[in-house]
């Protein structure tokens, strides 16, 4: 899976802090962003987070390009309604006959017997797809035979509030492995551009508690442990 940051709101940390300050101070927009108070951003953002004043995080957004995610996981991803998505269409784009176009879960990859079964099923479904398309069946119908694990491409935009929500759910150890890996890559990219906003992010154990009814019993020790 390849994940890149296509674009983001400039100065994300400063914009969120400025949005928060306008609530409490009689200063101009220019002073908010460039005045000496800018140095207070870190403490202010920590306060916003602690008090749950998260609407200020909605002023900055991040757009990701995602290649090689399975449709199993993209189905989970698009459940996040506050995000915006554009996904490669199987109606218009002919799917690759390359077996690599289907994501192989680690448990299958590590089990030679299961891997042989998996690869044979992929080969048969891709062959059936090819034969149907060649017989004139529209791609939108031939695709019904393709594996659920077929890879896809997306462009996705989330604001920082939604990103924190996404990371809280999908970086939990109980989340499915592939969307967990996607979230991990996204958080690393976000921290490069907005180190204050994403200094701490992730499941509730990062904040010292566990919100899961069925806890994994292995809380992350810190952000390094989470992003390892
Ligand atoms: C470990 C795990 C297991 C899961 N298992 C299943 C499963 O078995 N079956 C299944 O169907 N789903 C499952 N899901 C998906 C889950 O139910 C959510 O659909 C998904 O995580 C998106 O979460 P969300 O709705 O909080 O987020 P978003 O859609 O991103 O919304 C963010 C927040 O905005 C608010 N919001 C958004 N829309 C509304 C609305 N219409 N009304 C009120 N408030 C709104 C809510 O506060 C919400 O938390 C699972 C998710 C996880 C993380």
C-alpha cells in the first residue's frame, strides 16, 4: 500500500490556534496568525484537545492519495462519513489481470497451503473476469466475480477533527490490520506537517484509558510504540 499526502491546509497548527484565539481575544485576523501570541499555539492546542473544543480542528484538512488498498478495507474506510472520497471505478477502469492486484493477508501469505488455495482462487476469478469482458459483458457486471481483496485507488480528504476520530478508531489494536496500517501511514504524514495538532493521536489508551468493551489488554505505551 502506498499513501502520500497530496495537499494540506498551509500552517495547520497556526490556523487551529488562531481559530481558537478569535473566540477569546479582541485581535485582528492578521495579529492572530502572525502576532507574538503565535508562540502560544502548543499550549493552546493542548487545552483545546483536553477540553474537547474540537470544532477549531475543522479549519484544516489533509488530502491523501492511496494506492493498493483492498476493497475490503476501502469499504470500511468509506464508512467515515465526514471524509470526502473519490475512488477508482470498476465500472470504467478495466481491472488488472496481475495476481499482485489482489491483496494477500499476512496470515495467508505465511501459510503455504492457504496461499496455494488463495492464489488459485485469484487466478480463476481473474480468468473468468477476462473471459467475460472479452465476451462483451460490461466491466460493471464482469467485476462481480472479482475477489473482495482486489486493490483499489482513492483520493480522500479529512479535516483534523475527523482525522483524530479516525485515528482513535482505526489505530486501536482491535482494528483490522490493513486499515490500521493505512491509519498509521496517514498519522506519520500528518505529524510531519502538523506536529502540534497530531503530537498525540490514536486510540483511547494513548490518553490513559481504554474505551473498548473488549480490551486487547495491551495498551500502547506512547506514540513511538503506536507508530513503531
Ligand atoms: C473495530 C471496528 C469494528 C467495526 N465493526 C463493524 C461492524 O461489524 N459492522 C458495521 O456495520 N460497522 C462496523 N464498524 C464501523 C463503525 O460502526 C462506523 O461506521 C465507522 O467506524 C465510522 O465511525 P463513525 O460513524 O463514528 O465516523 P464518521 O462517519 O467519520 O463520523 C464522525 C462522527 O460524526 C458524527 N456523525 C456522523 N454522522 C452522523 C449522523 N448521521 N448522526 C449523528 N452523528 C453523526 C458522529 O459523532 C461520528 O462519530 C466497525 C468499526 C471499527 C473501528
